[in-house]
């Protein structure tokens, strides 16, 4: 069963705009991870946030975690064409459980 | 620094044939994972190994699927006999547990088509 569920399923934005996507999960977690998948490639790890953290930054990425609501959000600021990809959240360290992903299209 | 290497990148074969997918994890990583990705079911964990030992194979769909890890630098996922519904992209990933909160590193996958 899928633990992480991303929302929205698809997102289309203009280059330079911000993109926000959300993830909800069902059970308690140690950490939550976000991955990116470009077309025809494997998943690339973006950022990990621990259950005792509320916010984390990495370059143009900002992740928040609300364990009381069992939800997380990923914000990509000043988007670029290269950010066009599918984004997945995953929970648990070993038996990673992925959602269906959010497909982000950045228009030039 | 080489990442996870999978071969072949593409495989097209006829139903009933044996298919073998190969994976070389990142050197020093002690966990190896096999995933399957389809449009209908998304990304599913099939099996994972720790120090070459299978830990959880509850995601393996049927007895037609088997996975081995004869040493720390090589793993195979075998399907015998193959069926059209096995068509998917199969990913291998590895990670180290020597440092807390390390991510999984994925290969670029094998796109399998069973005709």
C-alpha cells in the first residue's frame, strides 16, 4: 500500500514562479524524503527531513513537515525548465513507500 | 564516483522467456533494493537485501520472480517465465546504513517489455 500521497497530481507553471506540492502519509515516521525523477531516469534524492524537524532548506528547495497532520510540503522557488520532472515523497528508511508523484512542468 | 549501475537499459523479449536484470550497487553500500514502476501501480518495492541477505521479499509478486545477491557488488532479478503484465521499469537502489538518515541511490532502471 502507498504510504505517501502527493498532491496535486500535476502542476504547470511559468519559469521563475514557485511550485508547491504536498504529501500526506498515514503512519508514524522517522523521516520523510523527497525524490525527483526526470523522464527516463531513476529517482534522485532531494532532501530528507527528520520527524523532529519542522522545516528544512536546500538551495531553492524548502520542505516543511507537520507530524500532527501527517503532511509535508515541498516548495521549489524560482523554478527553471530543468525542474520539469516528477516529484515523490517517501517514508520509512528501508521499505520506502512512494506515492504516485506530482508531475511538474515548467514552461519557458 | 560511479552510481548504481543497471543492465540492460532496455529489454524486449517474448512471453515465456527467462529475463535476468542486473545491478551493481554503489561500493560500500550494505543495502540493496529492487523496485518496479508502472503507470497503474506506481513505484513498488519488490525485495531488499542487507549484507547480501534477503530481508524482506513480501513485494515479490509471484514465484516467477526471484532475486539473488551472490556478493556485495552484484545482484540479479530474474523472471521465469515472463508474462506481458511483467512489462515495467525495474529499478535497483542501494544505501549505506553506516550513517544515520542516508537516502537510497537509484540506478536509471531497466525498461522491460514482454511481448
